[in-house]
């Protein structure tokens, strides 16, 4: 009997073993893979972060500059043995833009930072390296919070403005809200870091100091109404700025005051004047009282927000500012730009009165998309009041740049 069952037993044994072996050789189903997918919702170069609805764009820029320091009237960048008369500067940017649509509107975070190394910056024998946070903000519907462009700023130049600038361009920490009324019309109200725009409070008479500003008590309140349409854009803006004197350590008894600024600007897509593309024209003006930092972010070192006289009287500085520019493509790859501005300052006393004229022409060549070669000359004329004890002077700067944006 046993001999009759042996073939059956062996068949079952080897059949089970072969079945197990065959089962072990079967491929195991792979885990699902999240492939990177293109996101077309917000324009080119966005992609979905795998496993999310977040669309991300990664970008950057590299600049290589050769700078010639001021070689105008003395004192300048060439009249002392210790001057860093020429400089090389390398700067790299990294930009991250993340966007998601929600039931409340667009949710966006944007970060931009740069890394700079400048030879001879403050140390003719060495170099200066630093990291700067340019932008870091959250947008949710009409709300913007973080570090972003000041709501007061409108036109920010056509020329490269490599060493000095004539317009107002300030990144600040802020909380702002924008209401969109349709057809390109919007209004924005913003609370902004008041220290970003500060110019010194000077002291004269019995109280002489480089800066008599106290601590930060109240943020700047900034508002703007803007329109952006096919013909171009325009903006009307205003700001309130707290001018606060530090009396605890300087013995100044002057009370603080409320500075203010108003401005308006327009930028026009002027169309083709001659050859190679569309002409852009811009003009902006502003008036400030105790808030000189809203006039331009390119002031020379004589500017103030106010002057304390004899420790008790606070006289605010008043400025008139008019600036603008033109961008004219000559061919598909060559463009000429010109920025210019005039600034008139009535200081808290006549010793701080002056006028400032800035002119910046340049020419750029973009042989391929994203790559730019540019040469620029910048001129500044400074006329000081006789009471200042300073001599009028002209300043001249030159820069050559190669830039790749991606």
C-alpha cells in the first residue's frame, strides 16, 4: 500500500515546492511614483510639487560687474592712497515662487535672496561678502505680509543704476491689503517698518550729533490708488512717518512730529518710435515733509528728516522730487535707457539745503534670451548752500555688467 501512495506523496511534495519557487520569482508590484508635472496655471516654468497642489517656480540670476568709483570732483574715489577706485562685484540670486489656488483666492509665498562678494568694499586689501534677504512674503487674497516692495514706490528705473539711483525703490517689512475693483483699478493700505525710510535727525547749536532718532514707536502708514491697463499704468500715493527724537541720551527736549509724503507717477507704453520694439516712458513726482526717505532711496549723505535746533526746536526737512526715464529698443537685441531726476531739499536749517541732479544713460545688448551685457555712466551734480560749508561738486561713475537670468 505504501508503494502505491509514494508517487502521489512525491508529486504533492515537489509540486508544492515548485509552486513556492514560482511564487517567489513573481515580480512585486512597485509603489506608485509621483512624477513632476508641469503647472500651466500661472505661466511658464511652474511645476507641481509631487503629492501636492502647490505650483513652484525656481529662478535665479548671476551678475558680474566691473565698477569705476566716483572720478568727479574731489573728494572722490581716486584722491587717496586707500581708495578702492575700481571694484569687481559678483552677485548670485535665488528666487522661489510657490502658488496655490484656494476658495479664498490665491495663496502665494515668494522668497528672493542674493549673495554678494565685492572686492575692495571698505577694505582695499580684501573683499566684502554678504547675504541679503531681498523678498520674503506671503500673499493670501488681497493680504501681503512679510518683506516686499513698499506700496509708496511706483517707477523703479529703466537704466541699470548700478551705483547710484534717482528714484524711490525700497524693500520693507510690511502688512498690506489690496482691494481689486476690476478693470485694472486697485487700492492698497499698508503698515510698513518705519526704520527703513529713516534719514538722520541732525543737531545744531548746542546739540551736535550724527543722528538723534529714537526707537521705533509707530510704523509708517502708506496708501496708494493704482490703475494698470493696456496703455500703461499710473499711481497716486501718500505716507505718514513718525519723526521721533531720542531725548533720553542726547538731552534733546524737542517733541516728535508726524512727517508725511505724497506722490504720483505714470508709465506709458509709448509704442515704437524707431526700430526694434516698444518705447517706454515714465514720470514721477513727490513732495515730502519730515519723510525724506520717500523722495528717493539714492540721497547723498547730507539728507535729513529733521534738524533739532538748540535742543528744543524740531524743524522738518522738505523735499521736491521729479524723476523719470525712457527705454528705447534700437534692434531686437540692443536697447538704450536713460534715467534722470532732480531733487530740491530745504533742510531744517539752511546749512542742510541742497539740490541734487542725477543722470544715468546706458546701453544693453541681449544676444540670447536671459543674457545681458551692459555699459553705464552715471552723473550727479550736488549744489550745497553757502551755510553748509561744503563745496559744490560733480560725481561720475562707470560700470560694465554681464548678467544671466534664468
